[in-house]
């Protein structure tokens, strides 16, 4: 299974909660947030552009890092 | 210009505050915005031809925070 790996400039739990909420609101996503490393791993039916746009709604810097195979 | 106070839940630190201030500050018709972590609110001075309390509330919700209008 491949997951999309994103960088999101999160600094605290408020940030990761905000990311959680915008992704829940989008729907159709499975995701893990790695707050210390500022990474978000997403498995979704949506394309990368949609996901990146959604992450950027939090007002934080975000960028796409690539595919990552998850265990 | 009109002023509205919006309750904001979910902010945990000053970077949460900053991201809301920066993001709303970029919207059209916003004259001034002051977000308080302690008071859990955002006081926005806006042009009522371009924004309404609801559009401002939605903008904060879209960022992943829980925003409500006090009446
Ligand atoms: Cu934060
Ligand atoms: Cu914060």
C-alpha cells in the first residue's frame, strides 16, 4: 500500500488537530500525523493536488514529498 | 467598518494565533484582526460589504479550528 507523504509545518497539538479536522472534513482519507517530524501520511481516493490544497487550508506551509510504502 | 467577536476553540500556542491572524488578514475586506489565546477568541474589524460574521467564522472553521459566533 502506498501512502502520500506530505510536509506540514506543524509546531504543536493545535496544529495537528487543525490538520485532523480539515482532513476529516474533506472525507475519504486515511491518515497518520507525525507531529515531531512535521509529516502527514495520507492514503486517499483524492488526488495529490486536492490533498495539498486541503492541508494548506490550515494556513501552514505544506508540500508534497512523494509516495511512501507503508507496512 | 463593523466589528465581531468570534469564539475559537482548539488553539494551543502562539503559532496557532499567528496562523489565524495571517490567514484572515489576507482576506478581502479585513481591516484588523486580533486573536487571543487566553480569551479563545478573534476580534475582527471588517468591511460589511465584503464579509459577514458567518464568512469570517467559516474561514476560521476551514482552517481546522472550532469557531462559533456569540450572540
Ligand atoms: Cu500549533
Ligand atoms: Cu499552536
